[in-house]
């Protein structure tokens, strides 16, 4: 499934990284610990987190993640937005909490 489909289905807002929103998503990963994401997220995953600083984009780029969803209406700082655009990592946001957006993403990615 493409990021554009997920944006539409989950009513996500695109903050930055627009040039890569047609990328494919292979799964999801939920964590707020950068070291956990580095150790366990897989290429093509969409990462759900409350973190908003630029290291989120650095980790997403390192792991070749498809995108980052920031939950609970939190907004990334300007450095994060700039890095996202440079690294072509879409940063998306939602007012929804982590539990609910993860469940909805799981259902969406596992439709038969």
C-alpha cells in the first residue's frame, strides 16, 4: 500500500517530505525509543511515535522507513521539517493517539 492511500484512509496531515508520499509501506512500527527503532524497525515500515525532534528523521533515514506518523496533534520543530525535506522522509501527523492509529494502520495494511 502506498503512503498516499494511508494518508487518505487515516486522515493524516502531511507536514513535510511530500516528494516521497508515493512510496510503498511494508508494515508498521510503534516506539518512542530511537534505539528500539534502530534495532527492530524494518525497511519500508511506517513509524508511529510522539517524538518530534530531528533525530526521528535521522533514524527513519538510517532504517529506510517509508514515513513517520507523529500522534496526538504534536508538531515537529522546524529543524525536523527541514531535515525531512532534505532526506525525503514523509512526516505525517494525526490528532489520534498511538493506540488507535496503530490499530487502524494494522487493519488497513492487513485487509484481505
